[in-house]
C-alpha cells in the first residue's frame, strides 16, 4: 500500500528553500504559508495563503508591507511603539504594538479585538519576521564575502598559493563561519518565538486544509516546548518522542531520496498509522522505530563520507490534534467547530 506523506512548515512564512531541503527527503508534499502579495513562484514551490483578509484590508496590508521594507532599523528601535495608543490609525497602532511584542514578549493591556483585527496583526508579525530573516541572510552573505577575502589575504601574507591544498579551503570556511556567527549575534533583536508561534497559529486555526495535513515540521526546537505545555494543560500528560533520524543536509543528498524509496515508504506508512489513531499502540510504535532504524542505515553511507547532518526528532501528542494545540496556545477559535472529537494524534518533526 502506497500513501504519500504531506507536511506543513511552521512557524515561519515563505521560508528559504534551504530550510526545507532536509524535510523533502521524507515528505512527498511539503507546504508553507505565504502572506498576501507573495509571488506566483512561492505558490508553485508549495506556498499558499491559509486565510484571506477582506479586499480593503488586503490592499492596506500590502501597502504597509512595502512601506516597512528598508526601514526595519527604525522599527527595531521601537520608534513606532508610541503610536500604538489612541491615534486612531490601525496601521500605525498595529505596527507599534507588534514591534514591542516581538522584541520583549510583553503583553500590553489592549481593547478586545475583532477576528479580522487579530488576523491583521498576526500577518504583520509574520511579515516583520520575514524581513528580519531576510536582513540576517543579507548580513551573513556580506560577511561571508568579506571573510573569504580575508582568508585569501592571510594566505598571501604567508606566501601560500590560494586554493592549492584542501586545508586552505577548510581554514577559509572556518573563518567564514566565524564571521557569520559574529554577524548574526549582533544584527538586531531576537524574535520572540512565542509571539511568532501564536501569530502563525492564528492562521493555522483558520486554515481549512490544515486537518488534511498530518505532520508539522519545524527547525525551531522551542516550538515543541510550547506545544508540550499546551498539551500538558489539555491532558495532564507529556508528548511522546517517537523516533530520531540522522539526515544529510546538503542539496546533493536529495538525489539519495530515490535510493531510500522502500525504507522511506515503510517509515511514512508507520508514521501515518500513528497519526490516524487516538492512541499509540505498542506494536505501532515498535514498527515505526524499526522503520526509523532502517532509514538511518540507508543514510549512513552519506554521513560516513563526511556530509553534514542534522537530527530530526518526531513527537506525538496522543489523542489531541495539532489544531487543538494551537487553538490552546493562541486562544484562537477554530475555523469550523467540530461536532465530535476526532480520533487523531498530532505529529511534529523538529530538525536541529
């Protein structure tokens, strides 16, 4: 029996293709959220807008997003925070409020918002998060270029021939990585993941396609902690860690996907079996762990050759759907109230 595994990336919108590549080794279909005004190229790559603003709000959102571009430093400094109180301009108030929440995680006392206003603010938070990530990538690329030049100068000072030996390249790469780490450590405020996850959850709980996607994937380990807290509040239990996979992370490893077809299909079927049931039977868990061991053995030759690797850990929220977990996390109503609780288990894969 063949059944495809579909996953949704969280809690970022419009992620960089490199962030998705390791997940594509397992998933037959991988989707992510795109905000209003995203290009057709994003949609072709798996992006879609889960919930629509009104025509008026969508035009306003796109206009404000254009104004924000290139002025992130001003917002980082909290310049618009003072505009959030009593000026009657929802655009300015939303930006000022969300900047404060992104930087400090503070929850100011505010009047009750309508559903449209909460979606508006959630989308602005996610849009600013996109801008922060893009800014970080640009800074990292700039430092990579500079550090590459530095490595060439150091080699010239020592009288060595550039690129002659593999050791030289390793040293240059180490310098680049050090420069990038220094750049990212001081390039503005760190986003508050709780606020980001809640903003993403606002869209997720209104997404009518979400119930058809059994697996969430993320590169943020903190998201698992947030969902675990929501799960413990709902059930009094902790989520179960199911299995860990060691995956190659370079783009060339995508070619290896074809060679792991049988092991991957066995793993995916076992994973989907757990997702479709409200309880995790011991034999199902043993089957999944055995399939995970088989898949790890398939990837071992690539990892033994020195290809970089990351660990993907799978967690199960037995008897509770991911939609219910995010509804608890962000206090958001569901798009369509359910008549009866579904027998399902939410699944999250964390790459780290």
